[in-house]
C-alpha cells in the first residue's frame, strides 16, 4: 500500500497538494469538500498551510495521512471455496 502512495507523490509536479487538487492527486478518492470537513474536525493532514484563500498540504504529510487512513481489503472467497 505504501508504494502506491509513494508513486503518487513521485509523479506529482509540486512539493504541495492544494486542497482543490486533492481529488486529482488521489484519482478521485478524496474530494475537496470532504477534506475541508476533516480539517475542521481536526482529522485532516498535518502541516496545512494557508496561502491567501487556498489551503495546501506538503506532499509528504498528505501521503502519510493517506497511508494512515488506508488498508488493504482482503479478497472474498468464492462460494465453492467456502463450501469446502
């Protein structure tokens, strides 16, 4: 799982991820509004920076936050496997 998010950060062209670009960074996993709600509840990524009206996150902190919130979902067993 960690390699997946590291690959995202390696391809990102900037040292920061703007809150408005969170969806683009994650491929649609996290929306701007959801991230804003998490920030207001104190559950968003650490190290956020306000620059004018924009909120940005250091890429490394954003990736760390994604890794903490993510887990691999185990595959489901086929019905024939479950019956055995």
